[in-house]
């Protein structure tokens, strides 16, 4: 099972660059590690959205060589990883609603 070390990052941001070279600021929703997949993950959404707005959440695996948030973002590779991420996000949302 996944080792859920959820860490919220209310005031932390990252800049993502699309294939055309456009930069966009994203707010970090949460980070966690998975013992099952031996990876760290970050969930982000476009910055500047109001709390009551519906937003699209993006998930990435990332290298965390220095125990910080700087590293290489990687695409999620398997359906099993997506299922695990959805489970963690669901638990996070449920905890936030309480």
C-alpha cells in the first residue's frame, strides 16, 4: 500500500513550461511519497484560482534529490499510479471537507 505522507503547500508555486516555451505558474496542492512505486509525487493547479472555482489538477512524479521541491518532473507512467494518485487525492479532499 502507499505510504501517505501528505504535505500541503498552500503558498508554494512552481513554473511549468509547455512545449511551445510558454511559462505558467501553478500552485502546489500537495506532495506525497509512494513506497509501492518508490517515487515522490506533486499535485498542482493553475495559480490565481479562487477557492470556490473548479480547477483542473495535474499530477507528476518528481525526483527529490535534496529533500526539497526542486527536481525533475516526470509524467505518470501507469494506470496503477493514476489509481493510487486518485485515491490519495480523494482522501485529501475528504480530509479538507471535514
